[in-house]
């Protein structure tokens, strides 16, 4: 039976060896990102996320990597993101939030540091933040209807959704020239202060994410109501934001 690693670093040598065995010098970089790079990795619960940078020839030869995927899934390694350096350079303006989140917490495991010199355009960040916030709010409303008035389903919905919103919050701070706190819970009051929001509903949702369950259906509905109101206020603030 495959052993779940206690730390992401345990898999580095073998994972690099496997990729080098397939692609040789075609493997230009391997980068750890996500919970493992943030220090939030929990054995048995978290995935280990890698970004693999391949050259233009290797990236068109993914079939050779396919047989190794089941082996590494058993060791909590998610299917790696496969990119080229050219793809990253041409995509930072399209997916700035994703690359910003990756750049904030990462570890170079092998080869070149392809993230260190990334620069993010404020207008591109603002546009994606607006799009992401609006899309996530629509999903949140649809999810509420699907809970059918069940407390546990509503708790799970808000607990899952806060992670999605937090992924945008760092970018929202950068757009306004603010420093991004390292801890997720510290990001919420920073965003609330910057955009004139009430931080409480977001913090309550983080509590739900961290396992708080002693709330009635009425309490959960009240949190949901204030949560969506603050999200709408944030969307308007971002929509009205004018950047130089």
C-alpha cells in the first residue's frame, strides 16, 4: 500500500527522478505550490500540487507521463499542471489571479524559477477579480437553493465557498497597492478595511471551514444573508474602481 507522505518534501527526489527519466532536459522546472508551499499541508487530507515546466517538444509528449499518474495519486500527488515558459508569459494577463496566488507561496523543487519575475497588471487583475466575484456569487446563490433548507448542506456550501473568495482577496489588495498578509484570516480584515466591508460574515465562514458546527439553521441563514450582502458591496466597489 502506498504511503501518504508526512511532508511534500518527502516525494521530491522520486518525483523529480520520474519526470527526468521521461523528459530528461525537457523538464525545465518543477515547482511546488498550494497548501504544501503555504505550510498548510495535512497528510491524508491535502493534495501535493506541482507545476511542471516542459520545453516545446516535451509538452507535446504527455502520453509517456500518463502511466505514472495513478502511482503518484496514491501518494497524494495531484496531477501536475503542465506548462511551457512561453505559455506562462502569454497568460499572466489572462489569469493574473491564479499566477499571483501561485507566486505568493511556492518552492522551486528542480530547475529554473519561472515565477520570480512575473509582473501583474492592475487593470487585468481588477477585471478578473470582478469576473470571479460575480461568477462565484451566482454559484453561491444557486448552491443555496440546492441546499433545500438543510443546515448541514448550507454549512458545507459556505465553508467551501469562502476558499474561492479568499483566492481573489489577495489580488484585490494588490490592485489597491496594499500589502498582502501571509495568513488567510488576516487577509479578510485587510480587504474589509480597504473596500469598506464588514469582515464578520467572511470570518464566520472561515470558522465553518475550520470545523465549527454548533450553529442552528437560523444562524446559518443569517450568516448567508450578511455574507452575500457584503459580497455584493465588494463587487460594486471593484466595478467602480478606476485605475490609472
